[in-house]
C-alpha cells in the first residue's frame, strides 16, 4: 500500500488576489486565471494546459433593452477578445 503524505495547506482563501500574492511570495502553488497571472511577473506557470484541469464557459447576460447599446456591445466585444483561447 502506498503511503500518502498529508497536504500542508498554507493559505486558504476565496480571494484570487490574496491567493496570487501568496504564490508570488513563494508560499506554494495555486490555480489562478491566466488573464490575471499574466500581470504578475513573479508567478511562473508550472502546469501548462494540463489534462484534467477545469475549464468552463463564460456567459454574458444583458437586459433586452440594452441588447443594441453601443457601450454594452463594446464591453462584450472586449471580453471576447481578452478571454479568447490562446493560439
């Protein structure tokens, strides 16, 4: 039977910025959004697109009256550009 080392949790938080700061300060590994991690030079990717990591979809919902609003459409178009998968 294989023995399993207990996991040592250093920080537990639901705040992404706190998690990123803890990792940047050298307190361990974490899954953080690439979009945010790209702005922190102290973070280094260690599992590039590893199989089994969670993925998902982002849905944007607007009020029907705002469907053709230029500002809303500009934000939605920006989200599509920024969040598009890297190629």
